């Protein structure tokens, strides 16, 4: 690590292989906390390069406790968070709508960082049992077309990383690494990022991976399709923008996406929407995100066909039934 730090302090950049090697050593507990803190500080003092970011992703993916769910052909819908918007749980709702449309979802998530209720907070409150037992995960998929991979159960390397992150008290590249390190390596991914520079990193990295993906960033800063403005989107070899009208919807006011001030309030909004009691704005935004996810799985379908699939899943109650199958909701 001393040599790596000196190399970086001289203004050099790491290759993908070098970045992977350095973080694997950290994840195995081979370096002291002050050394790791110095390493993280380098990437606060200058912008991280996509090659470095890719190496860190590769390291965390290798260090994770992998689960083979490939036979389920699953999709993950997840955002980096950190957009400071405190929206309701749009990505997680979209997952249940997608599951209700007949596509398996293998979602990776964690407790909230910047919002009141992350996916783990919400699902735990609703009665979902976290587990890294593959039999349990497969059973959830068989029953409800959905399973949840609670990040702390699958990333043992974090025991060497988390104390330093906590002590530093500032965001690091780990804050936007999570969506890329799903331990089930899903075949399909819809990924939301909170700013343009992270959009570029994700795009550059995912172009090198064997994954069917869409990366989204609302031009007004949301890490999802917000319908409050146009959305920047990247898929394999393509880069484009979609407006709310492309989903057959109108632009909405940001305040309509408010997620509540507690996990309890967030859970009520979540269940209300799945139960058919959401507002038009709430329904539209989750349908739009679910439609984009379905379009990743079914690229041969039009976006509007996917919108109708998502709408039917939500309004006919199939999405709610998926939640009921794997939690204590009745």
C-alpha cells in the first residue's frame, strides 16, 4: 500500500487491474485503517477515473459471497441514492410491478444513506426476512418472483472497509458502488445514478460487462425516471433522452414524490400504491420505471407496450400479490 499511495500522490492513475488488486488487499484486511483512509482520500482530492472505478467494482464483486440464481433470469432495479430528494421507494415498487408482470427480480439493497427509508429499511418493516441462504432466496423467487439480497450479508469485506468510511464521515466512491456489486450477477439491470459524472462511469463500465442494462439519470438530479424532467439513458451502444411524454405521461411536480419522514410513513405510501390507492403521479412514476426495466428484458417490445404491461401489473393487483407472497402483508 505504501508504494501504491506514493504512486498516487505523484499524480498517477491506477489501471483497472491495479485498482482491483489494491481494493482486494484492503478487503482481505491486509492494510491498516490509516493506510486505507489515505487511499480513499486520494479520490476525494481528484476525480476518480472510470478505469479505477471499474477495478474497484471488480474487486468488490470478487470479494462478495456469490449466489447462483442464473436460472431465474432475474433483473435488479436499483439506484445509487445520494440524490437528496427523499422520494418514496420508487425502485423497490418498480421491482414488484416487474415481478407482477412475470419477470423474476433479484434485488440487491441496503439501509438508507441519504433518504428516510432505503429498500432494506422498508422490506424489513414490511416483514421480509433477510437471508443469504440460497434455498430461502429461491423459495422467495418461486413464490413471489422476487428475492432480496441484503448487502451486509453478502459483502464480508465490508468489515475492513466500513469502520474507515464511518470514521471519515464524508461520501466516498463506495456510496455509488453498491448497484454494481449484486452478488447474484443478474442478467438484466436497470441502474439509477445521481449525477452526470457517475452516469459516465457506469456507462463506461457496463459497456465492458456481459449484462443487458439501462442506466438512468434525471436531468434534474434524480437517480431514477422521475417524470419531473427529461431522463438521460444509456443502453448497450446507445445514449439518448426520454421525456415524460415518451411514456405517455405528463410532467409532474417534485413534491408529488415525497417519501415521508419515517420508515412507517414510507411503508404506508408503498402499500397504498401497490394496493391501488396511489395518486396518479405516484402510479405514473413507478409504472414508468417498471416499464423501462421491462424494456431491458424485452427489447423487442416498444416502450409503450412495456408501459401497458407495468400498468396492468399494478392496477390488476398482481404486483401487490407478489409482495404478499413473500412478506407478512395480508
